[in-house]
C-alpha cells in the first residue's frame, strides 16, 4: 500500500464514520436508540477505526 492509497482509504473511512455518526444521531433524536446504545456503538466504531488505521500504517511501503 502506498501513501496515496492510505490517504484515499483514510478519507473514505472518515466519510463512513461521519455518515454512521450522523445516522446514529438521527436515530437517537427520533427515539429509536437510547443514549447508552449510541455511546456503545460510537465507542465500537472508534475502536474499529483505530485498528484499521494501525493495520494500514503497517502495510505502507516506504
């Protein structure tokens, strides 16, 4: 994986995370999910992104 590929994937991941958070916020505002559920899902998404970022960092060729 090159630096430009990592940048593209990072931008894609950030857009997916933004969409997920906006969707969760929408669901919470309409009473579909509770505040606690929102927090748990947000933490899980953050952990997944950190793991993916670590894996991508290891795969970058200098």
